[in-house]
């Protein structure tokens, strides 16, 4: 077991808070992207495009705020990287699916994005649940 001092725990908490801000920025970017893209799509819209901003918001920002607020069970960098990669894959896949729907076509490779996204989310959750960073009380 790796022991961490409170300084390292504070660094991890700060990293998670920054992660929440990055996810909020990604959600804002995706929302703005959807508005602009659909403005120029001549009235055609896609729910995949409209709700793509929800992926980093619900799967990224909200859990990051909750985890950094409680602070008793923190993720390792591996878990955080895998979780963030899963969020990115799902968000990109949603935008790509939205673009294809607006354009009026399909692509067989679109199924790769949710598969990879959920695998990465699962791996990140598994590492988080099995190997959390905990504060050790020293006497």
C-alpha cells in the first residue's frame, strides 16, 4: 500500500477540482458548438448533437465535485485518466453521430465510440473501486 501525506492528498484534490473545471469548459464548448452547427444546418437537428454537452457535465464535472468534496476516497491518476478518456470517447462519438444524422448518412464505425467509451469508463471505475487513495492516520 502506498501511503500519502496530506500534502499529496491536497494535490490530488486540487487536480480533481481542476478536472471539474475542464469538464465544465468542455460542456460549454460542446453546447456552443451544437448551437452554431445547428444554426448553419438549415433547421435540421440531432439529439446526439444537442445533448452531447451532458456527457462531460454528468459524467465528469458532477462526480469530480462530489469526490473532491468528500475527499475520503480519491481516485488514482490511472483511474482518472481512464475515466476522462471514456468521457472524451463518448462525447466525440455523440458529436460525430450528430453530424452524420444532420448530414443524412450513416457510418458502420460509429459503434466504436460507445464501446471504447464504456470500456474506458468501466476500467476507470474498477481501478477507483479496487485501488483508491486513502488518507492514512498516523499516530
